[in-house]
C-alpha cells in the first residue's frame, strides 16, 4: 500500500474522522462501455493496481469497523486552476487564446468525460458528511462526454475567438519523448483512455445526493475567465 495512503488511513482510524479519498478511474482499466461504480475493477497497469490496493485496504478497515471511508472518482479535471496535469489545461487554453492550434495526446474525436474541479469539491463535501456515502465509491457528477475537438471548440466559443485546429500527437513521437521525460513515459499506461471512448456515468451520485454536474458551457466560460485573469496578473 502507498505510504501516504496508509498514513492517512491510520490517522483517520485513530481520530475517528471520516476518510474521503479523491481518486481517478485507473482502477477500471480499459473499458468498452460507460463506467459506473459497478464496473469491474480490472486495472490495466501499475498505477491502477496501486490505486486498487489502496481502496481494498480502506474497505477492509471499514468492514472491520475500524474507520469510516468513502471514495470519490472522477475523470480528467477541467476548470479554473487546472494547469499542467489537465489535458484541457496548460497545453490547450493558452494556445487557443493565442489563436494557435492545439496538439492532443490521443484521438481528438473519441468521446471523453471531463469532470469540473468545482463539482469535485462539492461532491467531496457531501460524501464526507452523509453516512449513506460511506463504505463505497461514488462517481463525481460529470457532464455528458464530448470529444477533445468539441471541448476545444467550446473553449473557443467561451473565449470569443476563432476555432483553432486540434491535431493528435503521433504515438511514436510521444514514446520518443518518454525516453527522457518520466511524465510523458507514465502516460503510456493510460493511453487507452485517449484512443477509445472514455465515458463516466455519474447518475448514482446525482440520484442519491441530488448533486448536478456543472454544464460544460459554464465550465468552458469559467476556465477561460480564470486563464485570462491569470495572464493579467502575470502581466
């Protein structure tokens, strides 16, 4: 188990606090249908396997009555504050604001779920306080999936700029960069999430707690506004 995860679990056990973990979708591995909380946990690589062990240990402690746990899972983040780690962040928004084409890590025409960071915060607050949430994982309310090309078009609309081109990065080029860049090398394990449909079903969380996903047009507008304010402050 990851040392930080183990330490957090121990701290929650000692203090009696509810442990709410924020996770991604690595535990599901490659899929051929929208992901729900009932999708089999079959990680396709090392990172997913580590995530799965962390969750299994937390669930075992919960079942034993030692601690109360729940987990929120989300797709790729988008929204204010999302920088280099977001696939619609630093590599995309500054370029389209400068009328430059965007390069995407996978197939820009595959449907993909994008989770607003604002919805992540709202979900975590509810899951930690509602005992109905404990002892299982929940998907953060997420707007209907769109392709990366559609997402970039939405960001351009929000910015009031002409639509820019979206081109895929050649896989061989990415692998070559990965030889010298650990960050790019790590992306190879999750390549399936950008070359095939990657759709998150968050209807269970909405039905149970009444949480709604932020509409994408609002997310695009908030994202552009944040980047423009960031640029203004830097200037």
